[in-house]
C-alpha cells in the first residue's frame, strides 16, 4: 500500500521503520532510479518500508520563483516514485519555513519522527537544511541518537558522466530527445487533462487536444512530431505545438500544449493524456495571417507523418 503525505508534522508514516532517500527527483531519471533501487533492495533485506522524501516545488524552483523548467509535474513525479517501488512518500511543501529549518531539526522531525528511518541513503555531496548546513558528517553524528545509519552511494555514471536533471533539461531544450530518453529511461512526455480551447484548430481543419501547463515551465517550445498515450490503450501519432501561439491575438499568453492526432475524431475533453515528443520540426513563429499559418501547419503535419511513418488517409486510399 502506498502512503503520501505533504506535511512536516503528523503521525509516523512507517511504524515498522524505513529505508529512506532524499531528493528533488525531477524527472525520476536513471540516476534517481539507481538510488531508488538501492532503497527498495535494502528495505526488502531489512524488512522495512522503502521510503522517499521529496519537495514541491523543488528547492531550485522555489528560489528561482517558479522560473525553472521542469521534467515532470508533481503528479508525474508521485506516480514515478511509487512505480519505482517507494511505499512511503513524504512530499514536503517547500516554502520559506522549510527553507529555514535547521538540518538538525530536519533529522529529528522528518527522518526520525515522520519516517522512523533506520537507514538513510544519499548521493555523493548531499547537503540539506538551512544554508545547506547538513551533510554526511551530521547524519553520521546524529544517526546513533535517532536509531539510523547513513550510507553514501557512489554516483551513477554509466558513461563516465554523472546524470543530472539539469543536463537532461538541456538535452530536451536542444531537441536531442534520443539522448534525453537514454538518460531518463523513457521518452520525454508531458501529461495532463484535456481542456476546452477556442476551437480555432477545428475551424482550420486541425482539431487539437489542449493541455494547459499552468505555472509549470516546460524545458522546450516549438512544433513537434509526437505520439499521444492514454486513449484506450492505443498510441496515436500526431503533430503538436507548445508555446504561446504568437499569431493568434487576444489569447491567454500562458503556454499551451496543443496536439493534433492524425486520423482521429474522438472526444477527449476531461481525459488525461500524455504527449511524447519524438522530433522537433521548428520553432514557434508569428505569421502575417491565418492562411499563411495553415499552409505551414500543412507542411508540419506532412513532416510529422513522414517522421512517424504514418501515411495520409488520401494516400492510403489511392
């Protein structure tokens, strides 16, 4: 059974004790899964609960005042952590109060009181607490007092280079989705609930499934060949735009993900879908009129079909 909590204060989440790891876990990439695999194995050996502590927003996002591109939403991260074998997840609200918490208080209130930690696994150079004053030396010193031992794991560097979420964000921003997929352990995708739009795409002959990103900042913008998941178990090819739609005036300037699914006419409103990015076609641009924009969309759709190996309906029937 999975348990999720958002608060520092509260009942103990792992009464029989836990093996714990701590991190931002943006994207839950292969380096994170390396740590999570260790947590799961040690928990099984010690007959304890595998647990993780993470933060929303992630600390770098909090200090950047939300202007940090993310690999995963909070919902995606929760699903990925549970999917990686975590049973107890403490997803703390990272705010000014938590940022000011001394490292010693974090050990006492979070590791000991909330998660009943018996083993704490951290990566090389791990720091925590106010002014990042907490380190392995502090964990080793306080561990005996609170009944846990701290273990520092060697870095995960399969190609001699340490994986990081920031490096993967850079790969995605550059359109190198193949390298990003190797680092993530899966292809990069953005998920969300399909919402109503202006119906402009339908009027132009390209109905779209729209996902609003809200406050989330994506690591990419532009026009892409995509595959859409979450539609009755069938993966649908398509073309998508992610950005602020500069040609369309009088619209909400917040970024919007619009995916046109090839040869599909179903109702997706309210459904949760996931848009997987396959190849970037071009950057967003502002067109002088809608007719020019539609001509470019025709080119984009044809290019995406070629990339994805999807024949046009007319060509298939010829």
